[in-house]
C-alpha cells in the first residue's frame, strides 16, 4: 500500500487568521504614539459587549486573569471551595489556588465532554463558594439548568476560552447569561489578538472594580489621566490591585478579528461538517464531541474519542504517527486530577473523565484552514488506520 503524499509544511491544530487589515491596524497604533490601554481598547470593549449581549466588558491581559479577577469580584477567598471540571487547561483551577481557595474537580458528560448540573451538584459542600464551568471545545453548557440546580449562594463563572461565538440552548450568545463570563484571545483562539482576555458581565459595580483591579486598583487608568486634564491627583489605593491590563496594540487587532467572525464561523463549520461526514463510518472512533456541527458550538476544537480496542494501538502512538505526516493533532487535555500537583489537592476518581483521558484527540480546525487541508487530515488518518489493520492481518 502506497503512503499518500506528505505535505511539506506542518498543519497545526489551530492558528491565527490575520489579514492585511489587522497588520495595518497595528501600524496605525504604533504611528499614533499611544500603544497602551487607550481609545482602541475602549472601542473594542464596547464592540465586544454588543457582540456577546452583555452591558459591560472589561479586557485584561489573559483569560487566566479574567477568571482570577472574576473570582475576586465574586468574593472567593482562602478556605473556599471552587468546583471546576478536571478536563480543562490548568488555568481554570489555578485561578482559585492563587486566592488560597481549593479547586474541587467534577466529572463531565460522556457525549459533550462538558460538566452538567448533575456532575457539579455531586461535589457541592457547605464550603462551595463558586463554580467555574468550561464550555469545552466551544460547546455551550445549559447555564440556566445549572443555576436552577445550585444553591443561590454558589456563584457561576463561565470559562468561555473556547466559546467565543457559541450559543446557549435558547439561541443567545455565550456572554449574555448574566454570569461573569471569561473569554480568551490567545494565539489559537477563534478571535485572536496574540494574547489577552475579557470578562463580560451585567453588574456595573463589579465591572468598575475589575477595571480598577487590572490597573493596580487605581481609580483611573492612564488613558483617562491623559484625556482628562483635571485628573491629576488620584484617590489613594483602597485594595490590592494587579497589573493585568490590555493594550491598544491588541485591541486594534481584536476589532478587525471581531468584524471577521461571521466569515470565520462559516469556515470552521464547513471544516467540522467535512470531518464529521468523513469520520462517521470509522469503527475506530468511539464518538465525536456532541453538537460540533450545530449553532450551539463555536468549533474552537474538533475532538474525537477513540475506541482503543478497535484502534489497535495507544492514542499517543496514533498522535505521533499523524504528527510524522505533518498533521498537528493534539490532546485537550490531560485531566488535572491525574497530574501529581492537583492529585494532592483533590484526590478523586472521575469515571467519564478517566475514560476519556487516554482516548480523546483534537484534529486541526480553524478559519485559516481549507477544505483541502481537512481532506489531507482524513486521508492520512484513514491510511494509518488501514496500515495498522493490514499489519494485524499479517500476524
């Protein structure tokens, strides 16, 4: 059997999609002489607020900072417990640890790979102060059902790092729930500004506090001091603040990325549909994440779970074989509760997450991909599976 031709360049699982408009926007900011947090940031926040259906958006330097400041704003402190999925990036749990709180890990649904009201409520105790949910891969969780299942004292914070453009079951955009909702603009995200994050929220006082905390808890940021001649002396700092602000260099990119989201969404959905149709007949695939071709899903990731008995090798072996053919398959994620550091914090067994840990794989997806790129992935995946079957028959 002849191996299909291998492309000369590496196809990453996700990459930013920039145009000349983003490049020129950065140049314009550089020429302006003001590259910190200023008018571009203000405009970007206003445009984001309209896009996600929230009255307030505060930009910050990372989504990690967004989650951290959201926990601060919701009153999480040392000794509290914060429930999070284990199937997530470490920042989701680390933000609680920074405050002296304890992350408590919960399981996920086997079809959506997301937390549910049932998996979360199993882990609620008297010390539970908040829940940080994750719209994993871009699948929007039913936050209304979750709110109804939780005690009123437990705050819900949404980690929407994967979910810019996702929609709740009622069709409204993620960010419009009223919960503090945290977005990521990291390099590989659906809306990328290289790095950065934001909090969408409905409470004006909390928004003002987060905006202050991101700038060392100052009452006015540098842009306001520059544009308001009467802002000379500031009130004394009243609480511990942080250096977590956004910049106009990033916001200038973000404004163009935001305007291009409809274009990006069409491309991501086309790639997801092409994958789903091509992979449906493969017996080695246990399942594709639910909803990945629906409006509910932003398709930041395209995740499959393998049937290891039918696959005939370890997931990691197949991953390396794909990478050897310049297909940037990846794993999202090694569950936190299986890592040495977090295992000591919350030793727990999570049946579904444990099952997925050795089986999930992320295939490349992104608005910068072509359908030919997707076909290349499928062709080499099928070839590797067939090659393994041939070797098995030989023995």
